[in-house]
C-alpha cells in the first residue's frame, strides 16, 4: 500500500509540478504527517524532490526529472475502459494520475486545464443520482467472468433473489444495464435496481466474446415492437432541430426554404402526444401530419387557455 502511495505522490508532482503537503494529503486521503514521511522516503531513495519555503511553498521535482513508472494496473485500466461509471473511485483517480504523468511535459498543462473545465454529472439539477452501489461488484463479475447472486427489484417494487451469468455492461443515456442470462435466458437488468450483490466463485456460463452493440439494438428493437409506433412530420427552424431531436427519434430530415422538415418516430400515440405537447410550449414548430395529433394539441391548448383566462 505504501509503495503505491509513494508512486502516486511522485506522479502527482510530475503532472502538477508543485503541490503542498495539504493538497497531496487531500488527493491521497491521508494525513499531512504521512505525506511528509513519504516525501522523506522518496528523497532518501534518490528521487530529486525538494521543498519550497514560504507562503506559497510546497514540494516539487527537479526540472527535467523523468520516470517510467506510468504503467496502468488492471483495476485502473478497467476503471477507464468502463466509461467512467465509478469516476470517483480510487482506481480511476490513480489511472488519471498515471496518464497525466506519462504525457510529454509540453502537453501536460493543457490536459490539466481541460480537466478543470469539464465536469460530467449525469443526474442533472433535479433528478437524484442513481443508486449505483452495486456497480463495482457487478463490474468485477463481468470482467472476471464470474456468476453473481443479488436481489433485483422489479417494476411494482417486488424484489426477488437471482443468480445471473454476466455478459456485459451497457450505459444508455445515464442508465447502467447489466446484460446477463438467468437459467439460459438473456435479459437486461438495471444496475440501480440491484442490491446485496455477491460475486460467486463460479465461472459464468457465457460465450467467449460478445457484440454488445448487437445486443443493445436487438433488445431495443424488441422493446419498441411492443408498441404501435407512430410517425409525425413537423416543420421547424434550424435552431430548434437539436432541441427537438433530444425528445424524439429523427427518421428523416430535409432542408426547406423556410427551415427544416423532420419526420419523427414515437413509441405510440400517447408517447407522441405527451412529448410533442411539452415541445409545443417550448419550441416554434408546426405539425404537418398526421391530422389527429395536430387537432389533439389544439384541443389541449384551448382547454389550457380556458383554465387560465379570467371569466
């Protein structure tokens, strides 16, 4: 553990150039006294680290010092390859330090600047973050090819224990899904509905390779086939296309003299009415066809006006 921490101190100093004991302690979640002992150990081992005195003092490496200790461990590589699902994990933080340390010095400042100016928070302002305590053991089971036993909450709040053979993980939007088989039947399970995950010492029964893109498209098509999908054609201005494509699937797009004509696909009539009603209030588009949804939205609008206008 201490050897890994010493390497982390070394790589932090390489990537950031200068850090105080307090900053190092916060980054590595140890005490400042521990950091001071680590700095002393690095110095005694021949690493050219020196202390800068004064108000803005701290520790730094002699300019030009290089090290080849930037290889990623398997857990760190997994933390990066898994799409940042646990970007706050110790493995992900360590991997980021090693990547920064391995960059040429001329690029290191730009990467640090970019890292300060990008933050990914999938839960948004209103929606609470998903409960993903199960993600770490599920990831372990997927990568190591082991079965899992867990409690899964189905729709309606009914929970049941399951033993699954993990195949892979898919992130759709901000939702994590586990693709797994149960008694030979392949299904997709929301990770946020899992609890009590236990990784079993049993090999998962699965094929040696998998095409998760094909799996996703197959399950998505099967889900959509349970609805009577409808298409709606609208005219809008070009500036509204991005917003509209965020709440509906764009089938075709054609530029017109007055703007853009879009053909949108919805799961069913209720879905189309609900989504377009919300968009109707926020965007400046005109529904071309079908007539039933245009009339339905007009009826809703008249009802709304009738409720808000004083008699």
